[in-house]
C-alpha cells in the first residue's frame, strides 16, 4: 500500500524579514517625531526636494485622464488581500495563527513604509512656518470696525460680480493661476509650482456623504475635486487645494491663500467664488446687517441643496473627528478649527498695491 505523502511544512519566516519590518517601523516613527530645523525644511526640503518632485510628477499625472490615486489604492488593496489569502491558505489550519501574526507584522511594515513615503513626498511641509508667521499680521488690528469693513467688501463683491460670474459660468484655470502663483511666491515658494488639473475620484460618494469637497493626494501628485460643485464654487475650492500642491499644509493657510488668490483676480467668476466661500465665515451680526442680491441668495440656496443631496451626518461627524485628530497629530493647533482662522488673517494682514501680503522678510530687507 502506498504511504501518505508528507504535508509540506509551512515556511518559517527568517529573522531578516522581521528585521526589515521593524526597521521600517522605527524609521517611520523617526520621520514623524524627530525634530528638523525649519531652515532645512524650507530650503532643502520644500524649495528643493519637494519642488523637484512637483515638477517631475505633476506634469505626468495631469495627462492621465483617471485618478492615479484610485488606481494605486485598488492595486494596494488587491495585493494586500492576495498576500493574506495566499499565506493563510498555504498552511494547515493549526498554523494559521502564527501565519496571521507574521502577516500582521509584515502589514505594519508596509504601513510604516507608506508613512515614510508620505513624509518624504509631502508631510514634512507640516513643519514649515505657517502663513501667520510669515506675513505682516497684527491681531490687534482685527477690530469690529475692520471686520465690518471687510464684510462690506465681501458683500459688495458678491452683489457686483453675481451677474458677470453667471455669464462666465466656467473657470478659466489660467486666470486663476495668474492670481495664485505670485501669492505663493510671495509667501515663500521660490520655485514655479506646477499646478494640478482637478480630477474625479471613485471615492466621491463617500466624500459627498462626509462633506469633503476636495483633496490633494501626495502619493499620486494630483488634486481630487468634487464634480458636483456648482461653477461658482469651483475656483476657490481648487485654489485651496493648489495651496496644498504648493506645500502649504495648514487648512487655515490654504483657505487664506485660496481666498486671497480669488479676491485679487480680475476675473468675475473667480472673485465671486472667493467672496462666496468667505461669506458664511463672516460674523452673524454682519451677515444680518448687509443685504445680498436675490441672485446671490439663490446661489447659496443652490449650494445648500447640492451639499444636502448626499450628506450623511454620521459619516460627516466621523470623518471630521478623524481629520481633527490627524491635524492635531501633525502639529496643526486647533485641528479642524484652523479652517476658520483665515478670516482673521485676511482682516489683519497688510497688502501691497497688487493685493499681495507684506511678509516679514520684506520688512527685514528694508
């Protein structure tokens, strides 16, 4: 009688495999927590390494018609599932616990690698000086009178540009770039930023449910923007994401840059979009005092209807609590509350004749 063939013994992982995983985890922790001088971040990282990455990859992903990030995510998920299923199915059931432990360590090693890649590709920009540290800004000038004057400017812009903005109805991205690039140059980018083309994402249903309008993806060097945005919502939303493309990570800074870029433009739709996104941040007393053109009121109603169409409160709350923790862990004081700080910056910053902020290095130079 033929004897039973012995079952193939599972491969025991080498110590070297675990050493590589542990090294990746240690490097990821170091990349996140080890202090780095701001001068090095500004000059060696942002204005050199990060600038080179921007020039090399954004122009490539811009010509790809679909989201590269979606493709990367799908490939990563498939590879992870295949690796786990293949490893567990290749061993007898009594060995699966040890195999699952081994795969867990390897998965942590791959996550650590992604953390390192994130920091190198974009994340170290969180260590840059914030806009409020760069510009000539005096908090004491943010008085009730100054806020009232700024509120009047926003409402005047809305009422004046609503007609021309609706007539234009489609963003000219070149005009937005003309207003945007000198601004980030003034704020510290001494390189010509290659700007992203907005794309849709397969995650858009989740984004809409969570109230996410857009995202810059550092792993794919592209901007994902909500395709349901109304035409007058697009310019400021895109300019906000472009601020991230330019290496400004703080959400309040991105709001400041995006809004100021729109307000300094001579294009009606772009100006209108900047004022539109700013209006809800004005103090309630000012919004009650100032009167909007009925067409502007209709635009706000249309925007609320668009937002509410797919909005799910539970997902919204979960997403923003999660993002708040992420921002705080990245050194953004105030977390998601940093989004609203841009209004104080807009009121309290000094602008030159071109609508560009005065910065402290200009003061020192003079």
